[in-house]
């Protein structure tokens, strides 16, 4: 399969330059990671007059933020009934409302900062892989309407052609609130906005160690970075699936999971409209799910955790084969269409599959988006910035128990991923 092993979105954007000056001696807030979380926080803190520096181990926006599917989705990874039984009705309602607010937050930010990232409220479509899944859609829509006052539309199988040019599904569920965007353009726009607000963004600046220190008699942190040392009054960790040894306590709470994408050559207009007549963000109802969409230039972008292990040439190659077969199963019309790009990235799952934002070892963090990070990372980055700047902690995930691995059997290297992959494959087979 002759494709380029590179990120399609990167060919559509120019990232703003990082700061080439030497590091200052001290800042108020040091942020690790230049994705949606870190940059949304940096922009907001800098706008409030805080001296803030972002440290990125690679290039600006290098992590999941510039390599994802660009789906800006309502809801969370776990179903509403699981959330209610775990956290109660009121807390669940607040979390669900936050998922809706997070999309408004992206839309407003894109408008305020004039970010040309093809943001469009195209809605999402969930498609049922089995008749029982479709029956579950009705229960789920009814529960979301009742508990969260948010309405979804059921699409029976005989009407599904108005939503998707595929015959393999048993019905669908549409949410008109969701949106799509070009994630690399969005993260580049956020970086520009953070710089314009006064934040310093340093690339090739991995933070190797963070030690407690004191400054002017008060507590502070001393950071050792690839660009030299720096002192910071507060640290915000926004490293998501790439969280590493600099923050070992957080690393032990995050499972890095590989996710992979293939993108086809551009399709003729008529074929693109046949595959996705309403340009929805589409995902299926399996645990080991596929999700897919059209890009603004009429390519099909098709995503799945085909390998589970983080990205490298071998997992990308294997995943590209699997994803291409998956794509043709959904859309036989694409049997002869070449795949032009293939790449991978790393998702951050916590052990309870929930986002978490708070303070650990004296440092602030926001992680655990589980594949729903485009909107939620922006939202929690901004909420944490307010909190760091002395405001109230208004994030609805504050105070949730933040579990580590059962029996503590995890040091940050996910030895159990192949087993988890098998478990979910079996689950998809039997349920
Ligand atoms: C293939 C794929 C598809 C996805 N599709 C979607 C989707 O369609 N919709 C959706 O909502 N979500 C999706 N996601 C998830 C979403 O992209 C992420 O949740 C989101 O981008 C996380 O943003 P972030 O800023 O927290 O982390 P990231 O963007 O991952 O940024 C973390 C950064 O931290 C840096 N870093 C790590 N350690 C250090 C250190 N010690 N010092 C300095 N820097 C460090 C890394 O280099 C990295 O750039 C997808 C993810 C992947 C991988």
C-alpha cells in the first residue's frame, strides 16, 4: 500500500515559530506540553497578566492535538447510566453540561482569535453495528433527554442512507451539537493566540525533572529542561498520553494507548456526498470502534485503535492495513481508492476512563480525555488556568476519586495492553 507515513493535517498548516530567546530565570507558571490543554491554559493565564512559559519536548503542537480526527464531540467516553451509577445524578448532569459547554468554548475561542481551522457544527452520527446496539440507542437518547435536557435523533435503518452511504449498520443516532475542525490549524491558532497574549512557548524543551524549591521565602519549583534551568511558582502538567518520568506520580495513573489514522486521496464531490451526505463526524457502536469523517478537501479520514500499542513505524504499518480493510468494509465504494497518509498518536486513558483535573504532588494537571479531548482539553485547560490564577475550582471533575492501577501493578509501562485489546475484541464479539 503506497502511502506516506506522515500526518495529513501537518500539510495544511504552518505552525508559528517558538521562542528563540534564552529561558528567563523565573516565571509565575510553567506549563508542560503544547497541546490544546497547555496552550488554552497559557493563553488565558497570559491574558490575565501572569508570566507563563510553555515547555514542549518536541515541536509546538506535536502530540495528539495536531494528529487527531478533529471531531468535537458531545458527551464522554462512558455511557450516561455508568456515570450516574458511579457518581450520582447531579454530578453526572454537571459533567454532561460541561461536555456541551466545551464545544461552545471551542467555537467562541475560534471566533475570538480568528482561527481559520474549518470549525463547522456538522453534528455527529453514531452507527449501530448490531440490532441490539440500535435498541440501546433509543434508551440512551431517552435517558440523555430526561437527565440532561439534550435531544438526540434516532435514525432507523431504512432512513440511514440520508446520513451515510453504507449498508452495514442497523440504524443511527444523531447529535446536531457536535462539530468538526482541522486540529493542526486549531492548535497552531491557539499557539499564536497564547503568544499574542504574552506567553513564552519553548520547543525542543523537554522538562527532565521538577524539584521543590523556594522563592522569596515562598514555595516554588525548580525545573530542569533541555533548554536550561528555570524557577516557577506553579507548574501545570498538560502532557496527556505522553506523560513521562518528569511527573512519575501522574505517569502511573495514565495508560497511553495508540490510535491510528489513514487518509485517502481526495474523492470526487459526488462520491464524497454519497459517503457522508451531511458531512457528519461518524463513529460506530463497538468498544474497539472505528470513527471517520470527510476532510474539508473531500478525503476520507478513518481512525481506530488497531494496534493499541503507541505509535512507531511497525504499529503504523500494521494499523494502516487493518484500517484500510475496515474502511472498505464500511465503504466498498473505496475499494480502489488509494490511501495517501497513515500515522499514529497516543491517547491518554485513566483507569476509570474519566477526565481528571486537579493537583498532585503540589502540581496542577488535566488529563484523561480518552479520545474525547479536542473540546474537553480546551475547556479544562481554561478552567485550570482560572483556578491557578486564584479563582474557584469550577471544573466538574474536581474531587472525583483518581484511581491508579489495581494492586498498584503499574509503573507507567502498560504491559497489559495486548490483554486489554483481546478483552475488548471478545466483548465486541459477544455483546
Ligand atoms: C489518533 C488520534 C485521534 C484522536 N481523535 C480525536 C477526535 O477526533 N476527537 C477528540 O475529541 N479527541 C481525539 N483524540 C484525542 C485528543 O487528540 C487528545 O485528547 C488531545 O489532543 C489532548 O491534548 P493535550 O494538550 O492534553 O495533549 P497533547 O496534544 O498530547 O500534548 C501533550 C504534549 O506534551 C509534550 N510532553 C510530554 N512530556 C513532556 C515533558 N516532560 N516536557 C515537555 N513536554 C512534554 C508532548 O511532546 C506533547 O506534545 C485523538 C487522539 C489521537 C492520538
